[in-house]
């Protein structure tokens, strides 16, 4: 049995009730039946032990790694082409992923509004499907409340081949999520030499370590301050970019496949 996270149990109020009902019925039964449970992080292992009383030695941790297309940094030409293709601004913070409530994007939008008081040229690009499953309705409320309007850009569907360039073109990658089982987008941003501002939650610290700057995911001012620091402190940016490359090198799908093969063998 493979489980990426148990967010529906940890933060049930942020999960669609139909999903919560289905998972609450399915997961305990599946946990009892499984010979081995595979998870992507020690954090998820500990969560399953805490919420379901499963013995930790029944759970194997096999990390995720970079997705296809992120093996090397996008070229300057690719970045320029992506900015033109998706009508992206020159100076932006980027966030990529689903737009579900646990991703905490309204906080990021409100943080950007505060940040623009000091840097009015900075904009926010959110890559995700606005018509996707269980989209956070507070995203639109936050945009209206802050009067950011066109300063929050939704490029819509971004082709997989273009995504590295869209990320590479950003000054900062923001990951404000309140709950994750691993956090592949952290590695994607680091692979493109973009400094990361991440929510201070156990899983993201486990994956990124010292290669990211962290903020309280419940405090708009904390998020805004970290984002501002990363836009102006060139020495810090360089340090995080170098640490990010080292972090990425610790994760490999080949190694994870070998671990999984050993379990099945």
C-alpha cells in the first residue's frame, strides 16, 4: 500500500467532504490488510503511526525525487520564450500545484499585497488548474480583498516541457502549503536555481533542510518578510541556490526504485 499523506485526517476541515468520507472508510481497512506500507517521508510514517496505531516497522520510507524535464536548468532563451508564451511579468514570485485549500494560496496572495508596498514591481504567478478538483474559493476572495487584480497571474495550463522555464524565470519560489507528504515542487525549484520560501512544517524541513527559508504558514506578515528578504539579499539567495543543488542531488528515482524493488523481492 502506498500512501503519500494523510492530510484528510490531520486537517479534515480543509478537505472536500466526499473525499474525506471515501478516504476515512478506505484507508483504515487498507492499512490493516497491507503487508507493507510505503510512504515518501519519515513525517508521513510518523503521522500514520500516530493516527492509526500502525507499527512503524510495517512502514517503509521511500523518498520521491525530481520529475522528468528537471534534470538540468532551463536556458535563458527558454525562459524568455516561456515568459512570452504565457504572458508572464519580468519580476515575479511563482507557486505551482493544485489550488486546494491546504495549499494555503490565499495567505500567499495577502503576503504579496503587503510586499508590494515595498516593491510595487513584484507580481505573483500561480500555476494550477482553476477549474480543478476542490479549488479553494478563498483565492478569489483574497485577490478581491487585496485589490491585486492583474498582479496575480494565472497562466492556465502550462506544458510540462515549459514548466522548468516558468519556474526558472521567477525570483522566488513560494510553497505556503499547510500540509504535505513530501514536496516535489521544492526540488523542482531548486533544480532551476530558484531560492525557495517554504511553510515551516515538518515535512518540508525534512526534505529541504537548510536549502530553504521558512515562515509560519498561519502568518501573512511572516510570509511577506521572508519573500522580501529573498528578493533583496543576494548573498542569501546564492547560499540557498547552492544548498538547493546539493539537496536535489540527495534524491533519485533510480535509488527509490531499487528500494521498492527490494521490498517486493
